[in-house]
C-alpha cells in the first residue's frame, strides 16, 4: 500500500497533515492506548495516490528558508499586562497584535471548556488571551491547516504558532510558501499525552469537588516568571502550585511522559523551519543583568528574512537586546538535542486506564513531595529575593 500506514507509529507526531491532505477522506485520527492521536487508514476508501506518504514531514525532508546568519535577541513586551499574562516575555502577543491590526488572523494553542488543548483561529484582540501561556500537553491541530489555506487564498495575513513538528505539518499540507504566512515555533521539550492530562484534571476536580474553570501552567502572580501553576475552579477555589509540588508538572519536566517520537525529534536543532523561534531566556540575569525582568524575558531567534521584517515592524511595542545564540542554547538544550528517554518511559502509560490517579502518580510517576520544596513554596517571593541578594553579597 502506498500510504501513511508505512510510517512506524512511533515516528508519528500526530500533526494531522496526512488526514487533511487526503483527497478521499480515507484517513481518520484515532487515540491510541497512550492517548496520542495517530492515523488510521480506511483501505476501502484509499486510492493509493501516495499523497499522505509523500508529504509526511516525518518521512520526507521539509525545505526551510533559514538565513545563513540567524539573528538572536533578548526581548520583552512593553505592555505590562500582556507581559504579565504571557509565559515569558510576551513576544507572541506583540506579533499577534501586529497581524490582527492588518486584518489578519492568528492560530495557536488554547484550552477549550473541557480543558482540552487544541489549535484555534483568532481574528480579534479580545480573544487573543486564549492563545497566551504555555500548555504542557499535546495540542490537537483540528482543522486549522485547512482554515489557514482558506485564509491565505483570501489574501489574509496569517500567524501560525506551534511546536516545530506542527509547523512542519502545516508547511507540508500547504505545499508551497505564502508571503503572508508567518510561522512561529517554540523550543519544545516534548509533548505529554492528552489522556494523562485528562486523568490528572479529573483527579483535581474530584479532590476539590468542582470543575476547573481555568488552568495556567505559567502564572506570574505569586512568584513572577517561572514554573508556577494557577488553577481556578468554578466554585471559586484557587490554588497555586510550583512544579515540584505537582505530579503531572514534575513528570513533564523530568521528560518521562512524552510521545515516543519526541525522544528522537528531528527538529531539536538550530536548523529551524519557521520564520521565528521563541523560547524563555533562562539565565538572562547572568548574561544581560540590566535587561532582566521578574515578569519574564523571551529569547528570539530570527530564521528568515520574513521573520526579520516582521520583527522590525513591531520594534516600537517590544524591547530588544542583541544576544549570543550560544547563551540561549545553554539553557534551551532542545536547540541541540532531543530530550533524553529514560527507562521509566517504558511503562509510564501502562495501567493508565485501570489505576486511580492517586495510585498512578505513585506507581508510574514516582511522585513524592519533598519537604524542602514544601517549605520553599511557603517563603514569599520578596523574602526569597532578599535572601538571594544576601547570598550574592
């Protein structure tokens, strides 16, 4: 058979390109036992045209138009509200505002009402908040590749943000470059299973006897820029939780719950395929102490002339500082290598359907709260800063 069934399922990223490019709708995306979506072919409908196989970015090389000399910056949004509501420096918001001001549209990841991560289309600034913030779970691109093409054929400006493999899927689907398409990828560690996040969410709702209204992985209210979640329940209850005190969050940072393909990611290098790459500029206080901001600083890698031009267009809405690419890579190792797969991944999703989450986090995630982390979380941010200053002096 000349179709996507030739692809080893462990190499599938779940981008949905094959499903959307199929001319006879012979491909459906189904959830596998781990909770990741993968293509299933209806052989009765398949006409063996080979489009899905010949365009799959995991099988075929995706052409990029990267400049010979990339430009790299530390950056932050001058709009304090947008900076505070963003994961790091708020650059995605600045880019999005520019596109929307040109009557364009923005695509990115949002949580729906059921707390499922999915890509959506936004055509106004009022709804842009849905796309802000990190979502540490695999996003479903839904029908957005098709919608992007429709918008481009209407001569609209389009900004599409996502993981590198999602950008690769979009470009493979479009089959050619469009001048008004701007792509933004993230420095990605890997993506956990939506099934695992769903199980985790249901446990929280049971524990607090209320549905979750809003979930933020990177909230800045309590401790500024960092890895601190804020969970808001419909009954009014709000909890703040740092990464080390949360089983799901901690397992994500330990790289034990990713999709199999993430451990051999073909995009974990500096040869990016998007116009602009965004990341947290971790360690910026040591590289550019005068530029550090407790509300966050982004690292920007400009990969194409198109990306360079749009950055020039938004210069009045952001602060920029030239920086060294190697300094960005130091704390963003996925710009050089894939996340390391450890043996715990062999069984991480075993019994996910049978164990309660409480048992699952102990037996599979090996989660246990550390007394030092608990005490550390009780210390106010101002006190922590004071202690750091004392230690430095």
